[in-house]
C-alpha cells in the first residue's frame, strides 16, 4: 500500500520521518523531549526544521475525521491545536499494516496539567485551571461543538497573566452541530466533572501535589462557574424602558469577561413599557482584539487585559489622555514593552512568552516596591526579575535545559544582568 500524506501546509521534511517504524519505537534522532499529556494513543513530538509536530497513532478513518474537525475549529477561531495532516498507508519492513497518524502543530509555551504541577504549580492554582476549562467549554458549546470527552488530559494550558488559557487537544469524540442542545451541554459537564475528579485524585495519589486536593470543591466550582458564564452570555434580561442603561451595563459586563456582543436581540412588549434583551452572537477575546488593533501584539486575553491596563497607566502618568490612543499605545510599545522584552537574554526566551514575562515583571515590581516602601523603577525591577526569578524557571517552550549547559546559561544571565545595569 503506498504511503498517503494529506496535509494543510505540506512540509517536504515529513517524508524523512521513519513511517515504516511503529511510533513507540522512534528514537531521539527524531523525537524531542517535550512534555506530553496522558493519552490512550501512542503520541510523539518531533521537530522538523523550525516546526514542531505532535504525532498520534490512530485508525485511519478516525484520523481523517479528527483532522477535518480540528480544521473546522480553527476556521471558527476556537482555542484548539492546529491540524497539520494525516499519514496513512503505513507498513513496516515486513509489509504489515501500521496505524495511521494524525499530525498537529505543537502549541508553543503550552503544558499538560501534570507538567504544570511538575513545574511547581500548587493546589492553590486549581481554581485558575478550572476557570480556564470553563471558558474553553463554554466557547466550544457556543460554537456548536459537543466534546464528548471533557478532561484535563485532553487540554493544554498556556499561562495568561497569572492565570491560564486552555486549548483543546483531542477532538476524537467531538461533533460539530449548528447548536449544542442543553442535554449535550449537561452531558459534557457531567463527563468533565467525573474525569477531572478522577484525574485530581490520581494526581494527589502520585504525590505530584504536596497539599491535599479537595476534588469535590473543584468540580463544584466547575459546575457553578460554567452555569454562571453560560447564563451571562446567553440568558434574556427584562427591564423597564426607562432603564435602557442596562443594555450598556450588560455589554460592559460581557466585555469584562472577555467577550464582545456581535448581535443583540432587543424586543419590547406591546405597550412599549418593558424591554427584553438577549445576546444572540458573542465573540470571545475582547481584550486580545483591542490590544492587537492598538499595538499589533497577539497575546492571550488575560495578558492583553494586563497590557491594556499598563497602557492606561502610561497614558495617565505622562498626561497623554488628549492624544490619539493608537499613537500613545505605539509610544508605550517602543518605550516600555519592547525595551523590557529585549532585556531577556536569548537563552531564556523559551521560558515564558514575552507578554507573560512582562506581566511577571509588573508583579515583581509591586513586590519590590512594597518591600522597599517606595516605588521601584520598572527597568530596575526587570533586571532583578530576570536575574533572580526568570533564570531559575524551567523552560516551557522546549525541553528542559541540560545539566551541562546550566553553568553557561547562568554566566549569560550574570553578564546580561551587569550589562543591563550599565544602561
């Protein structure tokens, strides 16, 4: 049977991979040591040139179905890994058939939940993980996607200004509909609660978390946060005609949650005394779009909110409120954001996304200022953060730093710290 490769962006280097060998037997010549979540399938991560792929073995019809479904989710702008292709028709040296494989683009700066705890996350951060799962699930349901297998293991997490953003990884059981019924939504939520409770208990039993995990509290939060967000985004609201300001209030609440109202259904009663409003189409990532329009930066929504707040502080500090907002944002970009990010040594730029580094510098500045009893300059705080905090963080964009490279890396940090101090 001839090898068949279907790819959205064909990469000639794919032909160089050992497709005649079972995935579990691939060696370090091809596989890179990036963290992988738990999976019922054999999964390997490979790097070809500047691109990194996650490759999963599965049945051919399932591979093609998931490939097309992930492509649909990408077109809808939903947070999911990007499908790259399917390789079918694989056979080993003896001519025996091998499973087909699904290729997805590796999501930079993302980690499975177990790796987050291995990187120092504590049980105190579980509410943030749950909130990220809730936003992901609500967004998928709003778009008509029924997941069928909600779990922490089927998600990758990226840091977002101290919180997290969740991305769907496994869409094998998913279905895309015009609309997800309440029954489907409730089933997804029920399955998610069961799976996540089991995963947390397993996590605690493995010793990955030092403190006790209250699994019941976690799934209660999942249910409550989901119901609250779904209601805010979809439920109708009635009020008197003289309370029309409540329309703007509802929109502002949605904006604060990170959503824009693209279509609002407004109906008055026969006498025109009461008004009923209901969001019909809502779009996520309100802050992300606003920041991108102002600066061109493409970051997670919580990160965008933090950066927009810093732009507002910059505007107030220099009394630029009467200036064009886009010009002020560009000045902030060139005078504050970019110089701070450029202070990070090249060897450390795989540790966190630039926007997350910026957020952590602002948090670090607050701690330094509180300790000093007076305001600390942002660039001084950045130097201290880079040398004393960032240098000790594990790498989240690629595999961990090799032990033999660590002294050299610390030398780079030391030199960068002293060089930055001379500016």
